[in-house]
């Protein structure tokens, strides 16, 4: 009955959690990826549809950047890809494509060195100054919060005949190549760079602002793309927007599963099959402490006492006197006995008699166990008194 009640309570809690989750569900946040499939403000869907409906040769590339050389493609657009990095082989293919007469338009990511290290190293990109706020040329009826107007300094290539571009008020770029030319910007911040390479050219833009849906129709942004599409087939790279697929199911998992199954099978066999008749449990009897004491006594009776054990008794006592009362080891026996009586309350005669007995015993030709026991007993009484116990006769 109790189990049924517990299951019912958990079922009610699960239903309540599902109801709360469904009632608080909100729409997914808008994607910041400048993909031609993204219809949000930061997407590039409007640009793609505008060029395609205008009769321009435009397509999307869903494979790595290979085979560009010799193809019909005239312009490749990399719009701030962050899903997967452009490889070194792809960078070499892009360089051959540009030197052969193609055009590369790279809309740089805002976080340099994080998403496209190989591409940024080839283009020698560095973070630049912050673009100042500017609303020049913008219609008063239009609002572009967070945007800035940059001037076209050098109207070359697709910038021919353009005067102003509308971009985000963010950091500009610096291109470290000596033959790179800044063609658009505001103040000391550069928004667009151009570099001639062989028979082609590379345009690097700070961010994907010119391709975004929210700023496509502002100022001369759309005319820039019209000029690029007029050169010939234009291809938007979509391959590097998608994240790399997860690795396949690891072979080690299968090995682990096989090991678990093998161990389970062995356990089943061992528990289900007896490998012989059961044996009676062996009872072990351990020796008592008294037996160990008797054995030690018998061993001591058979052993001979060495004279070297006697000085150890006095040395151990003097060590305790130094530790407890601060009596130095270097003092003579008489001075040590006097301090022992003065500081420890132990008669000096007790220590001197014990030391004299030890000296006489050590002078004997042989030391019997009885002699050693007598001397050890005397020193034991002194150690007991030194530890704060009464001296026993």
C-alpha cells in the first residue's frame, strides 16, 4: 500500500512539472549567425534572396573550400563563420583562387584569434580602434541603434561610386600586410581593407554588418553587393557556419560493454555451478598472551646478559633527567644527583646508590640475569619517581 502511494505522489509531481514547463515556454532567442538561412536581424537571408530574385548567379557552398580554382565562381563570401575553423589546406586553396583572379570577401568575426586562427594569420588581422558614433546620411525616419556611418575613402572595385556604408559601432580592424590598403572607415578606425593578390583581390570587413538583414538597405550597403554580384557567380560559404558533427560512437564503449557482459557471465556461472564438495570451515586457535609471556621468559633465561646493557640503563635515566628537569648530560654523577634532589625531590643518595650498584655489577667478570634484574629494578624506581610517582623500596 505504501509503494502505491509513493508512485502516485511521484506521478502527480511529474505532471505538475510538465505543466509548469509548458506554461513557461518561451520562443527561442534570435540567432546571431550571419547565415543565408537566418531570417533574423543578424542573418543574411534577405541579401541572398535579393540577389537570387534579381537574376544574379548566387549559390551556397555546403562543402569545404576545395576545388575553387578552375570553377565558375568569381566571388567567395565568408560571413563571420564560427561553427568550424577554416583549415590550413582551405586557406591555401583560397590563396590560389584569389591569385587566379577571384575575389574573397571576408566578414571578420568580432573575437579575433578564437574562431578562425588560420584565416586570420594568413590575412594578418589585428583588432583596431573603436568606431565613433555617426548618423551621417541616415534618413531621420530610420533608426539604427548601435550603428555608425563610415566613409568610403578609396572607391575601388565594388566600392566604386559609393560614399557611405552603415556598420555596427564596434571595433575596427588592422591588416598588417604592407600592400593592404584601408578603403573605408571613420576617423582612425578602419572598417574595410583591400589587398591585391595576384590577379585577384581580398576585401576584409570588420564584422558581418553589411550583409545583415537589419542594415542591408541602409546607405550604400546594397550597392556594394550589387557590384560584387555583377562580376560573376557569387558563392556564400555555409559549411563553416555549421558546427562539426559529434565524433562517432567510440569503440571503447563497445569494449566496455563486452567486458561487463563477460564479467556478468562469469559471475552467473560461478554462482550457479559448484566446483566440488563444500569443505568444513577451519577454526583457527590463536595463542594467548600468557603463552607469549612464558615463551619470552624462557628465552630470556636461556640468553646471556651482555654488559653493554648496563650503561644503557644509566644513559636512559640521564636522558629523562635532562628532558624533565633540564639536568645536562655532561654533569658529573654527584652534581646530577644534587640537582635531582633539588629540582625533582628525589634523594641524591638513591641515584648515587643505583649508580654505584651499576658500576660494581659492570666490573664483575660475568653478569647474571639476577644481577641485571636487580640493577634494572633500581633504575626503574628512579624513573618512576622522576615521572611523578612514589618511590617504592
